[in-house]
C-alpha cells in the first residue's frame, strides 16, 4: 500500500493480486498460447502416428511380396502325370495343405464350384498372402484327381501378367485351386458396370 506495507491477497484472488482488496486481484492472462500449443502438439502426434502406420503397412506389404516371390521361385517339383512318361514342360506346382489357407468370404459361385477370398499362410512363414480359393463342387475320385492335377500343371506353367497365377492346389475331399487375388475385383462386374464406355479401343 502507500505505507509500503505488505498485505495478504484477498482469499478469492486466484492469479495473485496488486492490492489488498478484491478489486486488487490480478486478472487471468490470455489462454490463446496454451490452446495453440495443445493444437500444435495434437497435430504433431497425429502426423507421427500416421507416418508410423504408413511405414508399418508398407513394410508388411514388402515382406509379403518378397515372401510370395521366394515361394514362387522355390515351389516343390511334383512328378508329371503323363501317359507317355515323358517330361512335359517342367511345370512347377505346389501341393498345399488345407491348414495353410483360410477362407474369409464368398466371391462368387457357379456350375463348377465356389470362389472364396482367403489368406494363404505358408507353413513356417509369418506372412498372410491374400488369395482366391476355388473349391470345386463335386467330390473327386483318384482318377479325377489325376486329370485335375494334369490341368493344374498346365495352369502352373502359364506365367503372364494378364493371367491369374496358380499358386497351388489342395487335394482333399474336394479339390481346391489357390490363385493370386486380383485387387480390382471381378472382370465381369467391371464390364457390366462400364458397358456403355467400352468399345473396340478398350
């Protein structure tokens, strides 16, 4: 005060005071800096989390792609089943166990069987590769299995970017063919959806 004596602030003065009375209470400062700091911190956290998720997904995609490439290069060679006994074209075919893949949902069905979207989990590997699983409708006999296996050799020998790659075959009570899963979906659905825009140049 004027006599240079120190007095306690009023009990209701939360932010300090400049005088002994309630009118001497200091007013709170602006909150804008603290709000801005919180917003900037939140944005930085979101960016860091997004980058982390992006790097994780990219790394998983690269590992999956490398594993698939290695598995395609190291596929086991099965003895060709030809009447003449001559080696055909050294087609490589992987015989898969039913425990190596998992069906997720039905993509479509027809007269010969049902196609599922699924995951191929190669034995001894830690990756899950998206695949299409075609399960033939009828239970097959040993003779029919041989015929299907012969056809599978032909399919496995085809290596073209415009053809679904046959990854393997599973011979259980029903024959199941495992191929690469095309990310753009069904060609028939695409043609139906864009039939007005498809011509001889497309």
